[in-house]
């Protein structure tokens, strides 16, 4: 399985259960430092931009638009503290 696929799988797990994020290891460095923050235009917005990264190795997925799960962390646009992390991208390698 490619690293990109592993990251996508981890994103889906955490998206389904946002409160589990502290117990999940980073797909790259295995640190329990994953972050999933939804940058939203207003606190009550139902969708936003999901930023998913590891605070330890600073790797993660490209931010993407998504509905915000009920228990997910939100940050209003302009107040977010998302670092400049290295993107894990799909290289087209077969899984």
C-alpha cells in the first residue's frame, strides 16, 4: 500500500471518530501527534476545509473541502494555526 493510501485510510478512520485522534499513530513517524482541524467560515458552518497532519513529523494530506463531523475540531478562517507541513501525495504507484 502506498504512503498516500495509508494516510487516506487514517483520515477516514479519524473523520468517522474525531475523538480517537489522540490514540492514533502517524502513518509516517508513528508519533501520536495527528491533528485534524476544519477551517470554517463561521463557528456554525456545516462544511469547511479539513487540514490533516502530524505535529511531530509535519507531514499530511492536502487540505480538502468536507462536511464537519459533530465532534471535530473547528477553527474560524483567519484564526487557524495550521503549520506549513509537507504534503503526502499520490505518486500513482500501484498499491
